[in-house]
C-alpha cells in the first residue's frame, strides 16, 4: 500500500517509515507493534490544529451543503470550539499507554499530542495560537466566494473518500479532502491547507488524487464523470490561513512526472523490504534521518532509541 505521505516519510527517514508502515499494528499481540500503532496517532499542535479544521469541514459544513442548505459561520465556529475543547481535555490526560485504549471507541474526542508524550506538558501559548488560527481559517473559508460558488452549485459533494488505483502491481492509496461533481463541468478536487508558510505547492498531491479518481473504482453514489479526461479535472489547493487559492491542472508532462515518482518510490521500498514478512524485518536495516530536527519531532523516538 503506497501513499504520498509514506513516500515522503521513507525519503526523510526509512526507520520512521518502517515503524509506521511495517511495525505498527493495532491487532497484533506484540506490545511493541501495538505501541507503534498508538504512537502513530501523535499530533504536533500544528497538525492537530489542521485536523480540527478538516474535521469541522467534513463533519459539519459538508453535510449541511449536501442537504442544500447554507452553513452559518457562527455555528461552524461554535462546533470547532467545542471539538477543540473536548480534544484538548482528552490530550491533557494523555492516556496513550493505558491498557485497552481504543481510539475508535473514544471517537471524535480522541487526540494525543507529541509534546505530552515527550515533554509532559502542553505550551499554553501554542494552544492559544492554535485556537485563534482555527477561528481565522474558518473566517477566511467563509469569505472565499470562489469556493462557495463551486460547492453550492455541485450536484454531489463528498469529503475524504478513500481512493485507490493500481501502479506497478502495488496499490496506491489517496484520500482527497473534498471532491465536488457537476452536471456540466469536470470534477473539482480540493486540498485544504492550514499553515502560514505555503512554500510547498501541492500539485503532485492533487495530481495523485486526480489519477486515483480517474483510474480507481468509483465509490457507490459517485455521479458519472467518464466524459471528462483527467487532464480536465480541476485541482485546487486552498490555503485557509493565507487566504489563497492555487489552481492546478494535469498535463501529460505532469502525469509522467507523477508516474515516475511513484514507480521510483515503490522500487526503492521493494529493494529494501523484498518479500520479507513484516514481522521478520529488523529496524536496524533501515536508515535513520540525517537531520536531528526530524528525530526531534518523530513520533517513534521511544521505540527507536530503545532499539539502539
């Protein structure tokens, strides 16, 4: 199972990729594999802030739009604040290593923070800033008339659908933030971004989403869109804190770039892992990050350092 996030992790630290994609397993009897799974749930405060915004869009705004109603900024902000407060309360307790902890049973209140696991406290200034930025992201979203015009005129809208397609005998997995379908124009794929430093341009990420939608098996309920070529799909990177929308389209050159990137990444992983079963892999066979900063913010510090 290949994904862009896994490929990025593999490139910056093979051992981190191993812990997340090979070792971590909720159902395994081995306590180390279960610990790796729980550690994979850790958020930085920045990524947690983004997950709150994603959740509110998916679970509050999209259902209202699907009901052909207009969401209220005040209601959405209230829902975001309530979710933020509930998850923060849970994160302060940090029950990550309690026997029998089940994230799925806890549901939307579940949140665990990297700073609690490896520092024992949550910086209050960062919490205050995160809460303010969630509010600002939603204010900016509601002010984006171009986005609302597209969402309100869609015939079908879906949030975070799991998509997949086959590439070099491997499965490529992709979960776009939002897809909107139309009666008379090609699908629109949106990726929400919640950060101030939008240096990285998400055209490849959105391109992979487009290929997954085009080449994979459509979900039940998706309208027909076969009349549109993947090069006609509209791809939007919506920067919710900088109030910027970046528009992309695929062309043959970019499709080849994506195809080569996936193939090279899959090959590198296969050469390292081979046909070995996950349980037989040795973490020492995987290279570690060359940057101390990557280690500093890694979720798997405790089990990685124990293995040295």
